C-alpha cells in the first residue's frame, strides 16, 4: 500500500512561470524523495514600471512516503 503526501511550494523566477516551477522541483528534490507529480495551483507576477519583473508560481507537490 502506498501513502502519498501533498505539500505546497512557492517559487519565483525572473524568466518565466515554467522556470519558477523547475526551480521549485529542483530545490525540493534535494530533501524530498519520491516526488510523483506536481500541480500548478496558481500563477502571479510582480510588475515594476509597467513590466513584469518576477514570475511567481504556487505548486502542489505529491510524493510517496517511505
């Protein structure tokens, strides 16, 4: 029987929402093992002088407990 846990991560990037998600998973995988899936819950951006300065993503990450 598998037991899965879901955690929520927040990440940001100056490049894109996709890059923010990649960074979040790369960082989480250093301490969280058995990551199975990721769900992009929300996306937002910071705006400075009429231009996007930072992309932000909220992710739900599912992993299997050992």
